[in-house]
C-alpha cells in the first residue's frame, strides 16, 4: 500500500530537493510512497489526504497548530537532516510515524 508523505515549508522550494532525495531513497529501498512539498497555506486544504506530515525546520513553530488541524502524525524534520538533504533519514522518520 502506498504511503503518502507531505512536507510542509514556507514556500515549497528548498523542500522540493528533499522530496527528490526521499523519493530516490524510497526507490532504492523498494518502498511505495508518494511525497510532495507544499507551503502551509496550500497544505491546510489537503491534510486529510496524507498519512504523515513533516515540517521543515524553518516552520517548526507551526507544529502545535497543525496538530490541532489533523489526527495524522506531525513532526519536524531535524535541521541537520533537512539542511544536508538526507533523504533516507527523512523517509525513515516519516515511515516510523505512520500507524
């Protein structure tokens, strides 16, 4: 079954690099995922469509607010994983949160 991972950031630009690296890691690990990056304003409309929501470190202040909007797991990507584009680690974080 396909896992759906949403990354939320301020504009969706830098996070798209991490989406690509996470997708590449999923292919190497033979994991069926759909991963997208959206800005917060856009993400609010589609929270129910995703299995897990990961926040970029630059928008970690949104975490508590997001948790009130959805029953899906919400977590902040560690700054070192995000900044260094560690797709495998970010993927593993997301998968560990999916029930």
